[in-house]
């Protein structure tokens, strides 16, 4: 059984800031280039920034000083 976790719980757990919908639910993790709806991913380094524009992940963990360029996240 896959446990679904509200994104708001993850934000509190990591001490982050949420930009987007508070009612989103995460049901899995995946690499940024492979992530899809319902999945959480992270932007681990400069080499992966090229996937930021095209990832289908529901949520992306980024560094605090990251300048986002998408309005849907």
C-alpha cells in the first residue's frame, strides 16, 4: 500500500517554504527527469537544472536561494 503524504507535512518536516497548492498529496519519490504527477523530487545540482522546466513532478525540493522560473510550482 502506498501512503500518501500531504505536501504541507513535508514542508513542515524539512522546514521549507511552500510555493503553490497546499492541498497537493505526494505518493512517491523520483529523479527530477523521471518524476510524474504525485511525486516529489529534488534539484540536486547545476547539472540537473535543465530538467526544472520540463519535470512533471508535483513538488521539487530546492535550495532556499533558488530562483524559480515556473509559475505552476
